[in-house]
C-alpha cells in the first residue's frame, strides 16, 4: 500500500501539471497531496470502517461519507490527535487477523504460490522482480483475513524480523514475538488495564474472572485465569482481543468502543476533513463530487504494473455481487475539475495554508 499510494500521489501530480502548466512545483505537490489525502479518507470511511465497525454503528455515529454536498459538523472542541490506547494497543488488533502465508497469484486462474509471512517483512526486494507487485496484489485481494481473537500465527509469534536482520548482512537472530512486544508496549506507555477501559466505555465494572463469561469463550477465559492473578491485572491488548465480536463487526465491544471513538474524532475534530465547506481548505462542489468516485479498486488498477481485472469491493470477498470486472469499467475521478481558468493564482504562505488571490482581468 505504501508503494501504491506513492504512485497515486505522483500520478496526480503529473496530471495536475499537464492540466495547469503554469503551476509551480510547490503548488502541484501540495494539491496532489491534498487530493491523495482526501481519497485516503474517503476509502477509509466508505470501505474499511463499515467492515470493521458494522453498518449499524457507522450510521449511529454519522461516520459514513455524504453522497453529495458538504459536511458541516466540525467540532473544534474535539481533538483529532491519536489516543495513546489506539496507537499502543487498540488498533494493533489487526496483527491477529494476519494469515501465516502470503498468497501470490500470477493470474486469476493461476495456481497460487505461498510465501511465509515473515519472509516478506522488511523485504522490498521481492517487488523488484517483474510481475511480483501484481502477484502480491492479486494474492492479497484473494486472501481472507483470520478472526480477530487472541490467537496469532507463529509467523508473528516466533519469527518476527527473523530474516530481515540477515538481509541487512547482520548475524542471524532468533525471531521475536510481536504479541509480547504489543503487550509490553502498552505497559511502557502506562496504559491502564483492560478493566479500566471497560468502565471508560460505559460498561459495568468487572469484579472477578467470572464476570468475563458474558463476553469471552470458556477456553480463552481458562488461559487468562492461568496468566493473570486477578481481573484488574489483565492488559488492555489481551482482554480486548479476547472478547467475542459484536454482531455485524469483527471486533468485541471494548475494541469497537475505543476504535470508533478515534475515528469519530478524526472526522469531527479535523478542520481539514475532505468534505468540509470551510475555506480556504474546501474543495469545490465538482471537485468533491469527483473525489467521491474514488475507490480502492480504482487506486489499485491505476497504480499496479499490469493488473487488468479486479473485484469492485476490494476489501470484501470475491463472489456474488462482487465479481471480477475489467479495470477499465471501474469509475474514476476526473481531474478536469482542477483545471485553472487563469483568473486566480494560488500562493502558499506555508506548508499547509493556501491563500487565493482573485485577479481582475481586463
């Protein structure tokens, strides 16, 4: 994804330069950056979060992007900063859904090749091989995630960074345990325990291990009781991942609470939110209409090496209602909405703020 989005930014910059040859490099860079950021926000809230949190909660929290017009609910009292619990524990739930084998597909009907996950980590050299980027993308789009639970692949528990050290010409070391690192990170950051965060989210205080039976499976509870002396000792990462997922979500109640809180603040507390009507950062109505045509499918199609077909809903399983279509059939934004009429000039007074001077012609 890092490579795909780097290419997307550069493609935007190239197209903006062709549309507006009078723009200087800084103007081109900043506008390409602004569009790419808006597209990333749109994909996150349109495609990713409904799967993560469920459609019902998305509607309740008004997290779904608008179909038209501007969004006017910016709240200056909300901080869009990343919460400590989110960075050091909550959003690291995704490590539990990573499969142990990375699938590589030379074509949609080809026999897949599989590579151990730890061999792909910190290994950009694989992508230097002709066709490897497309093989990796096809494989990733055709691979189902694992369940969000306290069980992790050995690739992350026993072999983390194992080969990356060797590739850097250093003596080979044994692999690390990512789960232990995640738990220790929470402690290093001074995160309160799982019980605290349950109360923070408005749930009933847990008095003992027996209270966990309401939202944890028996085998998980047995393991937790064997590790922790009392319920107050349970780390946030351990406890939150051990909860049974809510209906329509892949997360349990505590992770749903903490992660949704972060994404609410990232939207409501962001004065640069891509749907805002506040100038000077607002897109025009036509520009915003084009940005809403963005999908992860068209981003991948435009920036892969030679990908010709894709499922429209990239983050969902291939199947009925989500079958392969030609990349040429995927709707894309039209950048002509960014063509200057030469009646105004953009001046950048710093790296983030834009001033627009209207010129009197004639």
